[in-house]
């Protein structure tokens, strides 16, 4: 569980940085002189968000596959005689 909490913390930090970069990007896009810089800040924020989202999705899919595999293992309650 500690590993999951550690990754959740990093994802939250990544999304916090994303929000800050996008807000700053919008602020800089209000002036024609700084619009390119604002665009780059926003793009960097979205790149961080995409990487964090895809990594979180990959971990969730891997966790679900591990759970499905462990639940598909035969249990000790299988009998040779059919139930009536």
C-alpha cells in the first residue's frame, strides 16, 4: 500500500504543477509580447498532465490484471461430484 500512496502523491504533485503552469500560461498569453512564452508554459503543463495520466492509467490496468489473475486461480472448493 505504501507504493500506491507514494505514486498517488507524485501524481498529485504533477497535477498541481500542471495547474500552475497552465494558469501562468494564460496570464502570459494576455500580452502579444509574452504570448509565445505563455503558450510554451501551457504546453509544458499539458505535457506533464498527459504523462502523469498515461502512467497512472498503465499502473491501474496492470493492477487490475494482477487482481484478475489471482482471482482466476482455482480454489480448494472444487469437487469432482456435480451438485444436485
